[in-house]
């Protein structure tokens, strides 16, 4: 179980600051304990759906919602599969993004909460590609990542998917135990400077334009709008 950490707090802060949850249908993918979904429900969301692949996480999120008297639908499954055919005004995600040699596809148990594969983008890329399909017109995606797995890559992937993307919030955080154990290997790969033991976290915001707005240059929306 992924205990809420600095990345959870940064995402919750951005969700509150932006006020996008007010009156909105909100989806959280990879909910863990449900901390972000709880923040959305408390922040005035009209509906909150939370998804996680882990049975333990689903149970924890359900109990946390129940204990707070909040109405949150918690569903088990892989990313967007449990919400096929539905659309949301807001999608939030703090996916696993730790860079490492572990193959996330073969994982079971706790490590599934943080292992992001060789470039940390195992789920990030899938979220960037699929999110537009689940966003209502003028809907917003907030997704958390480390700069170690490429903020520019995320911005480009979201723009290519037809969204307007930017960095909404950043924070420098000291490494936790997983990253500390991996720091030597990451230095050897050139991903960290010698002695660097902190990373920059970023919340990426991506907005789906209204269908009447001009298309995002270089994206598939140009063809759709033509
Ligand atoms: C970094 S934790 C974030 C938990 C929580 N949202 C938070 O911010 O504290 C990532 C979560 O994604 C879940 N997860 C991993 N792979 C998933 C997948 N394919 N589909 C849905 N959830 C997944 C993990 O079980 C874990 O709960």
C-alpha cells in the first residue's frame, strides 16, 4: 500500500488551488489509499470515481471514503478499463514513475505502486495517450511525475494527443528509501548528478480544448477540426 507522500500532497494542493473539482465529475486512476479522491470529494466534486489495480488499495480507499462519510465509487482494474465509455471533467493521477530495471508488467504487490520501468514512463505514456478519450470537452487532466522521467516528453505526448499541456506546479523533494537505494545506478546512467539526492516533482496540467477552439498546432485535433 502506497502511503500518501510528498507527491500525493503536491497533487492534492494543485487540485485544490485550481478549483477544477468543484461541481465536476472526477476520476482518479491509481488511487492507493484514496487520499486524492477524498480531497476531490471534499473539494465539492459532483461525482468521484477512483480506480486501482490493487485489491488492497481498493479496499483501503473504500474504507477511507466510508470513514469520512464520502460518496466515492472505487473500482478495481487496469487504468481506464473500469470506466470504459464514461467521460469526466477532471482526471487526476499519481502513477508509479520510479526509474528502474524492474519490469512493471511482471510485478505483484507493493512495488507496483512505484515501479515505472526503465524510463519511468510505463503508465505515464499510457495515461497521456488514453486520457483525452475519457475527458469531457474543456476537461482537465492533472498528472504527477518526477523530472527524472522527462517532463518535456509528457508535455509533447499530451499535445500530440490534442490537449493543451503545461507544468502547473513543481517541488524539490529529497529521495525516499527506494530512490536512495537506486541513486548509484541512476548516477551511472547519467540521470543524476554526482551526489544528487533529490528530485524535482512536477504536476502536469492538460486541458481538452472546447471543440470550437482553434486546434492545438501539431496535434491530431487539426485533422478533427478540418
Ligand atoms: C504512486 S501510487 C499513488 C497512490 C495515491 N494516488 C497517492 O497519490 O497517494 C500509484 C498507485 O497506482 C496503482 N497502480 C499501479 N498500476 C496500476 C494500473 N495499471 N492501473 C491502476 N492502478 C495502478 C498502484 O496500486 C498505486 O496504488
